[in-house]
């Protein structure tokens, strides 16, 4: 169960729910630095060992995934009626998978849904931060949500808002 900010209709997701959504998403977006510029690549992925695992061919993406390179990984979804959506962001470090036993375990997973070749390089994204949010279009959508028990916070207004700022809402 998350906490919903009534000012923004945004629900902060628990870490457990973030991992569940990461596991279910078929495709994510990987942001890496290539030649000093951030680049975003769509990638197939899997969740293993509390990390995100991807495969890569040689090239600019792999060049940006050196040992310990900072990366971001994101998955999201928008419901067809546009009334709510969610997003999960993982910030972390890239680590090439060199342990043959770990690679063998990862290779037992079903093939990626939209790649046509076997990519030889396995990369783990070791998270330093995992955050997620669900955005509801209106307060009526929140009232009709299928998430009983979520807490709705009142927006701050007036002097309290100026003094405490947005951090007053968890």
C-alpha cells in the first residue's frame, strides 16, 4: 500500500511493489553515458539476485556499461484509458557478469520477447536506489481505486507550504 499526495494524485510505491513491476515489465529503458552524453536504449531484461540483468552486443551501449558505470533503468505503463499509470526508476552501477555459474543460470531463462539474436555480454545493474510512483488522473480515480488502505494526504497550502515545502509529504 502506498501513500497518495492529494495535491498531485501521485502514489509513492513500496520497494516490494517496484520490484514486482520490474519483473512484470517486458521492456525497459537503460540510460548510460556514451562519449560524455546520456543515451537511452530500449532493452529486454530480467530481475535476478535483487538486480536487473540485461544482455548486450558489442557497440556503444556496451562501451557505456564499463565496470561500475553509473546507469539508470526505467519501466512504466499507462492504462489504455489514460486514467492512471506507473513508473519505476532504478539507479545503480553496471557490473559485467563474469561468473560462469551466474551466466548459466541466467541463460536458462526464456528468450527475450523482441530480440532476434543471442547477445554475448551479460550485465547486472546493481541498484543503489529503487523508486516508483503511480499517478492517478483525478481524485475520483483514487476514490475508486482497487488499492484499499492507501493513505491520502491533504495538500499543504499557505504559510505551512512555504515553510515546509514539498518534503512535508512522504
